[in-house]
C-alpha cells in the first residue's frame, strides 16, 4: 500500500500548491520523511505523522480518513482506485491564481455557449512548459462548475510521461466518476458505455496534459451541452472544431500580483524594482515565478534582491529555479526527450547563438539542412511547446529560460568543434546575404545582387535579421577575420544611411578601422574613418570627434595617393566646417567642397560628384549665391538622370536634390513650385525607404509653408516631421524643428 499512499499524498500536496519542503516545515517533520512517503519507501508510517500531514494539507474529513486508511494498509475497498482519485473531482485550485483575465473571459464565454450548443464545446489551452496551462483550466473549471450541476470531471492524461494514461485507464476513471459500479470487461465495451452515458447528460470535462489528438478524441463526450477543457503543450491542430487559447507569459503587472500574494505584499512593496527584475529573470513564466516565490517564502531572511543577484548568473539560473520536487528544468526536459533526434538537434543548436528571433533560413544555416526540412523541425518544436511562432509569419521566438536550457543541451550533447561549425555556417550565411542586399541599396551599383527580388525585400531582410547580422559582424571581428569585417562594413554603409539607429554604427565602423589597420591598408582605413566620422556626426552629433576622423582620413588618403578618398574626405570636412557658423570656416568649407568635387569628377566617381554638387549648393544658398546654387542642383540632377540607374536605391539621392531645389525655389518666392518639388521629394524618400530623408523634407516643407504665410498647414507638417526625425534620432534637425516651432507660435499669436 506504500505506493498508493505516496500517490495520494503527492496529489493532495500538489493540489495544495506546496513543495515537499513547505509541507515538511508546516507539519514539523523532516523533508526526507515526506519524500520517502511519496516514493513509497516507508512500509509502516507512523499514524501521528500521517495525521499531522493530513491536517496541514487542510483535507476534508473524507479525504483525511482515506489517507489515514491507506497509511494503515486498509482493505482494498478502502483504497480502491487511489490512482483514479482525480477523475471524480477537480484537483485543488490555486489560492493565489493570478491574471489571465482575457483567457478566463474566453473560457467563461465557452461555458455559457455550451448550455446552448447542439454539440460538444472543446477548448484547447496550449503553451510552453511552465506557462500555467493546468492552473488555468482547473481555475476556469472551478469558476464555471456552477453551470454544470451534474458534474465536473478531471483526467490527467500524463502526455509528457514515458507511459501516458491509456484509453482504458481514462475510461475507468470517467466511468467510475459517472457512477458505474460494475465496469464492462473490455475497453470497447467501456467506450460504448461512456458514449451512452455522456450522451444523456451535460457536464464539464478537463483533460489535462494531453500528448496528442489521439489521446483526446475517444474521450470527447457524445452529447450536447458539454464543455471540454484540454491542456496541452501542443496546439492539437488536428482536433476539428476546437477553439484554441494559446497562453503567453505573465505581464509585469500579473507577475507583481503573483509575487505579492505568494511572498507577501510588504516584502514585494519594499523591493518593487527587484521584484520587477525577478519577474523578468523568470521570463514571466508562472512555474518559474512560483518556484522563486516559494524560495522566498521559506527563506524570510532573504531579500528579493539577494535572489535576483543569484538568478542573474545564467549558468546557475535553472539550478536555482527549483524548490523541492518542483523544477523548471524538469518541465523542459519532459518536452525535449519526446522529440525525435533531428528535432532535438535543431533545438539545442538554437543555443549556439542567442537571438531575439529566428527564421527557417537562419536555423537551416545552424543545422546545415535544407530550409524545407528545417521548417518541419521548427513546426515540431512549436508543437512541443519549446518554440513560439511569432506574430510575423516565418519567425520564431525562444523563451529566455528555454534559451538557457538549449545552451545547456548544446554544451552537453555537441562537441566544441560542432558548436563552432554551426556558428561559422550561420555567420557565412548572414554576411553573404548582407553582401547581396548591398546591390539593391548602393545607388551606383550597376545591378542588384542575387538573392533578393526587390530593394524592398533587401531592406526588409536587413531590418528583420538585424540582430543576427550584427552578431555575425562582431563574431568575425572577435576571431580576427579582418577582410570579412571590412567587407561587411562596406556592404552595410548604404543601409546605415537609411537606418541611423539600426545598430551602433560608430562601433561597426570602428571595427572596420581596426580591421584595415590590422591588414595594413591605409586606403581602406581612410574609407572606414570617413564612415566612422559620418556616424559620429549625423547619428551621435559628436562634431569634434567626427572632424578628427575625417582629418585623419584625408591625411591617410593623400599619403596613399588615393584621390577618390581625398575627394570624399574633403566633402565630409566641408559639411562639418559649415556648421561652425563663422566666415573663416564657411570659406574653408567652400574650398573643400570645390576641391573635393573636382577630384571626384577626375576619378569618374559620378555618385560622389553628385553628392558634392548638391551639398555645395546648400552651402552657396546659405551665403546668398542663389544662381550658382541653382546651377549646382541642376547639374547634379542631370548627372543623376544620365549616369545612375533609375532604381529604388537611387531615388533617395534624387530626393536630396529635390529638397535643395525646393528650398531654392522658395528663396525666389516661388512657393507653389517649391511645394510641388518638396512633395515629389517625399515620394522619392518613401519609394527608397529612407526615413531620415523623409523627416528632413517634411521639415523643409513646413519651413516653406511657414515662410509662405500658411502656419496652420505648417504646424501639421512640423508635427509629422518631428515624429519622423525622433524615430531616426536626427538631433540637429530636431533642433531646427524646435526653432521653427517657436517661429510658428509667434506667427500664430
């Protein structure tokens, strides 16, 4: 009878939400006593011990008597079907059940509909291990039990066990709960009887922890008016007619409530910041949070911060998220061990590189398998609850704690050589795609690169996979692969011009500078210093640091005799000098622009010459030389039309020229022409997916309308410009926007 006693004691304890340590503390016995009783290692337990445990579990009189009878080794009729105890009644509800208001609302609607439905209402609650599926369906069953006066029934299908509940075992439980005293001899006969009985009544049935659809289908009641709540790590897509409720992690607010109720409001209120971090370290996963809360509850001398500091160490986190026999790692292992070998390998290889999201091509590079095969592996991981399908089709997310578990598995089951080979494959894939994307973004590129059908697709890939390719750049840099670093910096320059905040561009181009120095290439170093100066200037607004980089680039290029890089360096320096707002600096800026423009023309760098021309026109406009400024812009536009391919990648370049032309038209009081030109520039920037240029031209159009005496229209455009410029952190333009807003308010007064 010791095995039956252990089963019954364990079920009452878990229903009460207690760990073995907590129950032992409450009953005043050693934790090993509780553990040995549950494992069936005690042949003759002391009656007093069992009674004390029963009292601390808060059992009803009948449950208490039954537990004591089992401990005494009572007659078979006293203890018959202890393993089936849960079929006739729901397990204990969690006293501190927290959150899930939206999900409970949906289940309440399903319960109400069940009374009116002409068929069984089935709801599948799915989600990753530890997300609280069982807690939700049990809590919902308690809330809705009043709607089903003829009975609420519960069967644990043990889908994650090595030996799940069989159909015969489940039917025995259900028929016994339905009042059948004499069970038919065969499974088929019992199934027929179950269908007959369930057709004549309505009720609520909880099928917990289902492995697959085959476990569930035979147990569905045959009559109308039933609500069946199924919990599973699998969404059970093959279960026809089922409504599905996928569970997410708890929000910060829900996490705070759970910790408050489990640990005590005073402790959590005193360390609210630590409590927030604790919730995030647990990934909002209810199982992990309850383990953490239990550790704090049984250790009142611990501060929340003390536990947080321990959990920050990812190497120890899963070890620490264990309280008695409740363990987060074990919940993950149950799903992992049920996967087939290839799916297990795909999961653990995710631990090779921690990313916020994964796509099938990224995982295929890690596993060295075709993308269609990888998609099947990912579907298996989603079905097992080890991976989450993201809102964006084809994207997947790995929970933080599961990422730690994957890293443990890869360290345990893959050799160091295989782990590094997976990372090498991924880096090669990502940097290769980055190179292909450049062909769509460089305005001077003779043709698009292979691998992307459109410029929009190339930019979209760079946006979506930004954390991955940024990892790849740092990966090759850390391994001294200097040529790969330089190639990546070159390939990403035109993307940086469109996405100022995508990554820390100053860090990336600094890597390029160091790579060029390492291989002894002064021309490459000068080019990367110019890129770095650009980032320091336009992204970071660090003008002096940018000037130092461009000055060094100019000296390197002159010493190497590279006239093209000299030309670009002079233009970059001119752009910085014009911001100093003094006549000497302005004169130097004009000199640099003119010299740089001539050099770029001599080396047939048409793109550089165009940029230098319209940038010089900007400076000439500021000094009142409107005729020459107009000629410069017109020359640049003519060169764009004849020398560069008319592709989306070159549209922003035309947008910058139109922006200058529109401002010059406004200077000549041609406000209607200026507005039309600037609206055309907006079309260019939108088509070329350049949010920085889009923000700048909106700002210029607001300025033109303000000068034309249309403050109401200017205000709307200024609001839009500010929003766009804030998104790209264009600090200088935002300052100009503030100045225009002050002028606007003055004009409106």
